[in-house]
């Protein structure tokens, strides 16, 4: 699993050859969730409300980059880091 971004204490990862629909895995203060790249909604697990809102907005803002990484992951290619919501790589 590759780390795509870290911001506000949240770690966003993507697994190679993961199952559809396209999603990321988010860890934050003991919470874990799978979040849809296309909608930013939590598919499985949970996050605190404010963290979920930040991740949703981040996913939608970086949707193109995330979907590009999803395609790379399906081909077992290296993934690219994405700027965090706090504008830190």
C-alpha cells in the first residue's frame, strides 16, 4: 500500500490491484475508512465528521490525480504523491 498524501494527521493510501469502485484508504486517530474517489463519500468504516468533510473535499479537488493513480495501481506501477489539504506534500 502506497501513501499518497498526509495532511492534518490523516494518512491517505492506495493499494495496488485493489477492488472497485475506485477508492482510497484513510487513517486518522484510530479511525479507518475507505473513501470513494468519485464522490468523496465513505464506503466502509468511519471518520469523525470534520475529518470526513476534509477528505471528501480533498478527493473531489484531486479526483483526476486520484483516478490516474488508481489506473497506475491496477497496472502495479508506482503511484504519485498528491498535495495534501494543508498544502504540504
